[in-house]
């Protein structure tokens, strides 16, 4: 299996709907490392690193999100895996 890293930005109604908490739960189930956070512009941003199949499953999850979310867009940028995370966290939002 090969490791991959995806940098994603999710748009829509994704703040105030437990998107980050549920994304963290999903990432941990899929044994991914990285982070997820709210952006000042109302989006959710994340880095997911792990086995290619599991990162793909996480991206599929991001297209829907938790029940109260309404995802209208998903930007994905593929990067080289760096192995610089030891787990998956909800990162602080910086303005």
C-alpha cells in the first residue's frame, strides 16, 4: 500500500454543524494523521495523510460531511506524504 497526503478545503454550511469533530472521528477510524480546522472565511480545511484507499474514503466522506452539513464545494490538492503527524487533531483557527 502506498501513502498519500491530501490538502482539502470544504465549502458550504460546514461550520457550526460539528463538521470538524465528525471529520476527526472519521479520520481516526480510517487511521489517518493530520488536522482539520475552521477558516476565517467560513470553510473547513484539512490535511489527511495515510494509506491511499483510506484517504480516498475520507475525501468521499468530506463530500457529504455530518448530517447537518451542506457541502457545496471540495478542493483537493495532492501533496507528497511527509509523515510529520503522530495523530489527528482539530487545529485552532487563525484569523
